[in-house]
C-alpha cells in the first residue's frame, strides 16, 4: 500500500460477486491501486459505471487561496464526492480515488438507472434540481467537469475504458473553454430534458453543401443537428450530445436524425437532384440496436438508394480490427452506403484507419484548410491527400472560408470542398 493511502474492505453483498475496496484519501492516492481494482472488476465481466471528474479552475484557486488552501479545497471535494456518490450508489459498492492533483475517478458496481446517472452528473457539475442532492453542498469556488463510461459498452480493457471516459471529460472541458462563464458551458441536461426534446420535435437538421472542386457543383450536403431549446435558443451539438451518450439516449436521437435525413434525401430525389445526404454517426452507435434498426426502417420507408446516404463516422470510441463496430461498418458498406472518416488527421488512430476501415472518403479537419498558407501545414496536407489516394478514397476539405483556400486545397488533390465559402448550414436548404 502506497504512502498516504488507506482503505477499508466492504464486505456487503454486491451484484458483481467481487469485494470492492473504498479508498479514503489522506494524502496522494496511488493511481495503480485504483486501476488494479478496475482490472479486477473487468475480469468478472459484469457491468459497472466509471465517472471521471476534474477541477478545471485549480490554477485560479492557487492564485486566490494559495497552494495549501487549494489542497484543502481538493480534500473537501473528495469528502463531498463520497457523500454524493454514496447517495446515488445506495446499496451498491463503489470505489472513489484521487488519480491526479485535482482529478477523481469513481467506479460504481452494476448499472445505474437513467435518472440515477442524470442526478449524479448534474450534481457534480452543479446543475442538479433534485431536492435530495441540494442538501449536499459542494465546496465553494470549485468547478468540475465530468466524463462518463460504462463497462463493457465504453471499453473492455482498462486502457479502452479510461481512454473513452477521458474523451467525454475532454469534450466537456472544451465546451467550458469555448463558452466561458455561460450557464450552458456546465449544463448537464436530465433524462427528461432530452427525451421531451426529441418527442416535442425540438431538434432540427441544418444542411451545408459539399462542392466538387473541379466543376464547383454541389454534389451533396451534410446534415447537422441543432436543438432549438425553448429557453436557450439554438444549441450546437457539443452542448448536448455528451449527455445523450451519458444517459444512454443516443439511439433515440439517432432514430430521429436518420429518419429526417432519409426523408430529406427522398425530397432531393423527387426533385431530380442527384446529391448525397451525409449523416453523422457516433462510432459508439454502430452497434446500437435502435440505430441499426432505424437505418433499415428509414431505407424501406423512403425507398432511398443506399449510395445516396453517407455515414460520417465520428471517433468517440476507437474502432479496432476484429471488433463489432468494424463488422457493423462492413455491413453498411456491403449494403451500398457511403462511409466517411470525419476529422481525419486529428485522431490518434486516423492514419491506421486507412488500412482497414471500409471508407469511401476521408474528411480533412478544418485546421488543414484554415492554415494552408503555413509551409508545415501545406506539407502535412499534401501527405494526407497522397495517403488517401494510395488507399483509393476521396478527400473532402472542411472549413474552407476563402477562394484562396478553395484553390489551394484543389491544387493539392482534394476532391470536394465544404465550408462557409460555399454556404453556411441552413434549415431550409434549397439548391
């Protein structure tokens, strides 16, 4: 046992058949001990929740209260987390650990209900409206972000589970960094918020054109989801998609997006417009039964040729050789759907994806076109296009905002352009 780490063994019954230890912090916690506990749980192959949370304003607290004062706030935060998690976990066992200076990880055995997950996440980011949690006051001045994962859905190894949960955490931090002190930057929407929004048809698909860089003709559109919130106005995906994933509702939203996108494609066909409709599909949704069923139902309902629908795969979880997500992609490709790798060049696995993912297209992240005047970016863009050509896939350049950028990306061999230069996303798109 590492210095500063004490533990107690909880002998109470739990649904994993494995005795969990609850770590009590009185110093620096050994990360390895906590990771070993996760590994042991995985060996029993029973579901459990993983939540990671990080104090995002640690530097500001250091400046305001000093390092010793901030460490006291961190200690108080751990005590507060113990009370909050204990209330949510109820009879379930849980592990709680400090894994970095101001980062904590929580494991709860079994599956939490949607409402339990909602209460936990909303309480951690300070937006809970549940009276039972309002009495558990968080330390003053502390701001937390959260990431959520579920074994085995979010990964079957320690590394996969932690990595995918951290991706959720980083997306939440990115929202906070972009939104500043706006209340939306820390909002955790509840299960009821999201289900009511879908049922009340508060979501919309906005369409942005994709243009052939040789003849400047529109050859397709990307469908981008927006939430017309009754209080906050039009919300962009980073504000709400995390919470659909966290609360297990991505399939519900996907069903609406897929149905609406196929319907739009049918409208284009009826008007004799020979263009494709691209729908964003979270990689974790590839094996979701609701999503898979929605694709087949919409194809039958609208009688849309499969080659007119493109699925842009967003890398929220890694796709590996031999896993079910890859098999699902192969099935979509075999049916004639177009497959695109989104944000190519920014994910750690993107380059290797060219060797085994059945993609028709890669989409170069906007950082390439926006910085194309930089010599290093120019060289990297040229290399990325060349790799795509070797793999026999077409290249879409995203984020084009000027004529100069359009010409530059075309000269490098990009096939399609997308960005404000050709048109902004719009609800009532017409050719």
